[in-house]
């Protein structure tokens, strides 16, 4: 078919020089694919380089402490990816003797590896004839073939996977899958693609029918919840404070934070002080409370927008389990708290 051959030719001429493309090592391919979920290459690349320096093999990653893994992941978001990465590394290292499963079907049994990631590893590392379908692939195929199926619908995944499978040149899964993803990332971009220089500008149905900006169709919109976080930065005469690990399920599991009071709206210092006194945070006498940041810091997650305030709470005497700034900064924090420590608390 003309489409696969033209796509591969475009890829060979335009592909980015990325470190995980230098060989077919399933470990580095797996790392890159997990890191690039919901993440742009420019953001993920420095993390990939840090991880492969700290953990050059799956055995090194498996032997690391989870907090070390989370600290290196700090700022990349979607931290369940890092926790699953660590668990899967242990399974591969200690149960499979460092050998990754070699088929799409077997890879699906590993924690944190879904259909897309399994297809990517199986095709990139082992050249198995399985198609990859991610946001880039949806976009390229929906535009080129004018597929108007809503990509958020239940039927879309099956339809696009079948279309990608039909296009896949047997024996060339490795290069074709990377080509179609790269084409979506560089040429057939979500907004305002430069169709004048596109290799498919004489055959793309969406371009011919002036539908490029309308495809792919996606009707569902993510419902966003707004939450109000009040972080209590207790501070004694030595400027020590208190931090603890988030053990509850949900965002930032197993990362560290200051004592937290969540409220239903933005609160004043008087209201927060009353809430502190009504909760058993510590026995020390409170000497005063004031905001570090005059306005709430809005931290946007995929399904939640957090309005965060950091309160300096001066207390009398010493703090049980108190920790200084330098020591605290070595723990893994959500990036919004880490940035506060670096810019405001130090």
C-alpha cells in the first residue's frame, strides 16, 4: 500500500534522534514508553536520561528503594506510573531473571503495562506484528481516512486498532509503528498542522474535505473537581517542621507533604487557625499563623484543580519528629510542594 511505504520513508528522513531508538533493548523501550504516557518527549527525555544513569539495568531499578524511584520521578506526574514501574522491575529481575516477556500477550500480564505499551514493546523490541494505537495514531488515521467515529466511544479502540493492523506491513512493525507515532507528533499535530508540506497532502481525505481541524472527533469532556488544600508548615525556633508520607489512595500516593487541612473553599487565617486547634496535629502552643503565598497556587491535574495555600505556623518549643529544610528536600514530594520548599521555605 502507498500509505505505509510513504509513511516509513517520511520517518527515515524526519525522525528525531532519541536515545531509546538506538537499540532494541526492551528495558529502555519500556522505560521510555512508561515515561511518555501523558507526557511530551521534551519533558520526559531528561527523566529518561536520569533514570538510565541511576538504573542502567532492570536489576538496578528493582534493587532501588521506592522513595529513590519516586524522588527521581518527582515532577513528572502520574506517580502511579513510577510505583508500577518499580513493582514490574522487581518481577522481571527476581522472577524472570531479568528477561522481559517476548510477546504482546505475555507483556499484558505485567503491572502498569496496558494494550498500547505492550504493543509498543513487542513491536519495537521484538518486531511482533501488533499495531500501536495512541492519541497520535487516532489523529493520523482519523484525518487521512476521514474516520468520524468518536474516539472517546467504546467502539473506537477496536475500529482504529483494526485499521492500524490492516495497514501494518508484515515484518516491519518496528519501523511502521514508530513512524505513525512520530508523524502524529511532528507533522499531523493536534492544532494548525502545516498541511502544505505534508507528504500526504494529495491523498488525505480530511484535507480534501476541509475537516482537518474537526478530526478526530471527541465528545466526552473530563469532569474537573476543584479542591482546596491548606498546608501547615509548622516552624519552631530552629525552623524545623513536620512532614509525613501520603499513605491513602488517590493523588500523590507514597509521596511526602506537610500536614494538610482540606476545606470546601478558600479560608482565612482565623478559620485555618481554628481548624488547627480543633485537630490533634501537635501539642505545641501556636504563636502565630501567616500565609507564605498571598494568592492560592493553582495546581492542575488531569481531573482535579487544586487551590493550594501554604501557612507558616509558628510554634513554641521543639517539634516531635521535626526536620530541617535541607533534610526534608531529599524526600520525594509532589512538584508543587518541592517548588515551595526550594523557593519559599529555604
